[in-house]
């Protein structure tokens, strides 16, 4: 049983590491200090500023100093992380020998993270149709979708709470979900800031 648990742990670690390497290789290089400072300043208003800065600064050259592009990039980063976490959890759920409570929590979480992915995609779609004439309504819709995604992620985290659920699978799944929830929280904060401008900074 101990050998099986160790095998599961190594397999899950391999999946996580290869996923992280793929994401790192996809990041474009960033360039100028003005853009970096803009991202740092914008991220200072979020709940998790260090994560915000780390996840967005690599896109500084494409974001420039545009609030709309900042929000769009934050949502894209969050969506990619959500999709990667969903795939990881599906793969972990197929391992034999998972504790019944962990397996049940994993199944529930896969469903709600799937909902979260849909909601983030919907928010990106709404953002793509924004204009000066519809910014208030569109941003309200985007805020609703992203808030719903954050609620789903919190529901998923709750499923893995408690000391009676241990094991490497549970630890890794919860760690990834927490990061996605923090990215979503940051994206929502940037969206709220952008909405408060009432379109004055539309490109």
C-alpha cells in the first residue's frame, strides 16, 4: 500500500512539473520598465499582489499601459490556469487507490471547475464586445461571470477541507485550486478597477 501511494505521488508530481514547464515555455519575454511599473501599480490594489505581478509582468510588452488589455490578459491567464487544473484533476481522479472521500471531492471539484472555466470564457467573450456605449452593462456582466467562477472555486476548495482528508492527491489538487482562486480574485479586482473608469481608458 505504501509503495502504491509513493507511485501515485511520483506520477502526480510528474504531471504537475510537466504542466508547469509547458506554461513557462509559453510565456513571452517582457520589455520596458514603464509597462512593468504600470502592472506593479495595478496589482497593488489586488488581494494577492505578488501573484498578480508574477503572472502578468511577463506580458508587459503586450499589455503596455492599457487597462482593457490588462484585464483581458488577467482573464486569459486565469482561464489557462483553470483549464490546466481541470485537466490535472481529471488525470489524478483516474488513479486507483484514492481514498473514497478524496475521490468524491475530486469528482465534485472537476464539475464545478468545469463551470468556472465556462464562466471565465463567457467573461472573455463579453469583454471582447465592449465599447463606450455599452461599458456599464458589459462590465456588470463580466463582473457577474467572474464572481460566479470564484464562487465555484471556493466551493471546490471547501470539498477538500478538513483533517480527515489526507494524501498527496488531495494536497496537490487543493494547492492548484487555491492558486486558481487567487488568480480569479485578482482578475476580479482588476475588472472592478477597470469598470470604475467608466470607459475613459478604452483603447
